[in-house]
């Protein structure tokens, strides 16, 4: 498969045991924060099992083929007093026990995922952080949980770099007008295009405060359709314009059948663009919610 030639020394996968030749019968799932470096920081907010259409903590072992079904005790993702900034935690079980292949009291037949799932926040410090993210998320990472929700946010310093770069490149009369701006967020489009098994079934994606150049937004529009399980997308304060946001919405309406909610807030979009985007989803996505205010 296609690979970018960006390998940071601290991210040599073989040095972290990812390419270990010894195959464990039941590999231990560890915290994504073990991959932290000066370019990118992972914050794993909770772990759990994937049950039906939502993330639920299921404190149960998966059963082997032919074995009796183990009973799972699911619960809602925990709400932490510190907003999820601390160490990962498990929620207390709800009195709604279900089993793989069994039926809950609500009559739902749950399907428990092969691995736990996580809500992951990734803080990007520079453009190399996006390159590191590419090298991490586009290859199999069997010792890490599957990513259910992914939130990307820049450090304050990197946010300022992106703002200056995009505004300079899109402001007529500026000496850098028309030049290619810092391409970090555009690199993330390549991540989506080639995402590995732990990221490809992502259901919620949040990107905030990454000023995205027009060329980066078009790459994103071309890639987002690859996330077939995606149900929610937030792109808040991304410097999207009427001409760059519409292709993204068009892709979502045609290629992302499970989409339920999109938030394009704080991008200064026009009323006509908002109306046009709403019409895209009217016939294909029942109950779809579009937030494009601010």
C-alpha cells in the first residue's frame, strides 16, 4: 500500500514491539498515549466495547468459537469531573446485562467488537504531528483499541501558525497570496484515505481550530467518504468558506450513508450555502441535523 516517506525515529514501529514476530494468543490492549512524542499527544478518555450503534462499556471477556456466551454488563461512557483529562477510567455497570448473540431487555441483539473502543483526543503541535499521525493510523496497531471517536485539536502555537499561513495565502494583496499554505490539516485527508483497521470504522470525528487552506479542504472532501461508519462530523472554526464546505457536504450526502449530524459552526458560512447543504440530505438522510451557525 502507498506510504508517505515520513518516519520519525521515535515512531519506529519495530522498536515499540509492533512488528514483533512472537504472536500472542490474546494481545494486551494498551493505552494510545504510549505513542506520545513532541509532535503529537494522545489522550485516551475511556475504553469499552462496541455494542450495536453506540459505545457501551461491557465488562466481559469475548467468548471463543463454540463456547458458551459470556454475559456482558454494559454501561454508558463515563462522565469525569475533570472533563476526561485524567487517566482512562471504566464506568460502573448498568443493570442491563447482555451477551454476545443474546437479547437485552430492550429487545436489541448486541454485537460486541473484537477489541475495546476508545474516545481519543489528539493534540497536534506542528506539521510533523500530522505526518506522525499518518504513520500511526494507516498501519495495523493490534495492541491498541479501535477508535470510536476522534477529536483533533492544535496547540495554541500551532493554531497561530495555521491562522497566519491560511490568511496570508488567501488575502489578495498580501505578498504570500496564492502560495500553498501550511498543509497539516490537508495531510489528515491522506490519513482518512488510507486509514488502518483501528481507525477506519470511526463514528465521530471532531476537528476544531485548524485553519484549513482551500486545497486542504478539497482533499478532505475527496477523502471523507472512506469513513463508511461515520455518523457525526464537527469542523468548527476551520476557515471553511461557502466554496470549500459544499464539496465536503456533498460527499457526506452521497458516500456516508450513516451520517446523522454535521457541525460546520464558526466558519462564517452564508445562508444560501446552509440551505443548499440542507437540501443535499433531505432525501437521503432522515432526521439529519445540520449546524452551520456562527
